[in-house]
C-alpha cells in the first residue's frame, strides 16, 4: 500500500497533512455565525440558484436515504428532508461542530424532525455501512478535504448500487476575461467583505486560495472515475465559476 503524503495545501500554504483539519476547523469556527449572511453577500444570492440546480439534478424521491456531507447550515439537507418524506432519511453531517450546531438549530427552527439526523463526520472516514445510501452530496466542502481521493472512494462504497453522488463546488471559469474579473473580486474585494461583516479577512482569503487549489472540472471528473463512479458528467454554472459533478454506482 502506498504511504500517504505527509504534506498538503491549506490555501497557498504547504502544511503537514495532519494539521489541515485543525486549520480548516479554525476557519469555520470563526465564520459559522455569519456563514449564511456571507454566502448571500459573496454570491449576490446566486448560491441559492446553484443549490437549487444541484437538488433538481439529484432526482431525490420519497423514501430514499440521503447522506449530505459538509452540510454547513443545511441548505441541501433542508430540501432533501422534504423530498424523502417521513419514510426516508437524511443524514446531515459536517466535520466542524460549530457549523453543524448552527445547521441543526436552523433545521429544528424549520420544523424538521424524525427523518433528519445529525452527525459530526470526517468525509475521508465515513462511519456508515457500505451500500447504504441512494444519494450522497457534498456542496462547497470537497475543496477543504485533505485526501479527496479517499473521500471519493468512501462515497462510492457508501452508495447503494444504482445510487449517485453529487459534488457542488467552485471550479475554473471557462474564459480568460471572466477568470481575471473573478480573481480581482476574490483576492481584493472578498477579504474586505469578510473583514467588515465577519470581522475575519484571513478566513475569506483562505476561501479564495482554496478555490484556486481545487481540481478543475476535467481533473475532478477523472478522480471520480478513478474512485469507481460511472456515467460521470459535469454541469458548469455561471461560466464555470461553479460546477456540479455527478457520478453513479452501477
């Protein structure tokens, strides 16, 4: 068995792989209380359309079992709980206790009970049986995972035959003018918004860097295929700033 790498990236910094979870945890501990407000400000509300597209693409049906990784404040889990109904189950997870707590409170305030459960979970080491979910999603979370190949492999194993995985994530803009404008916004304006609203410019600077270090559309599709997924497809949104990757376990 190949030995795991001892170093990885945290934004543009190279860090020991064992440190990354703690560093990412610090970022989301800092921004948890302002997470939803910042999402609306950063994307001008467009993140809601991206998530709606992913939910429609998922094709969730009544009675199904859904695992939502890196749930954050639960935008996807909220809708999935409605779609699967009382006969189904949504497992809402996050590696970060602060984010999961905010999400859990939000779901309780929205009246979800019974078919929505919560767990603090590392996407690299899923504590679930093989062949147990119809759908696994991770929205804006895969770029923070240290060993993405390990996470993808675990997702594949946890899916039932016929199940599918959806990855909603920032990606690479499809043309140079958009890419330059996006860079200007990400590295100049975004940290300033983070400082004003969340009192934390550094976490939003890391956000921009983590997006640039994340695999592009074709690379991530190849990683999914390497993990065993079949019929993989990519759906670019907002000129490739965001992409939805989908793969099936046949």
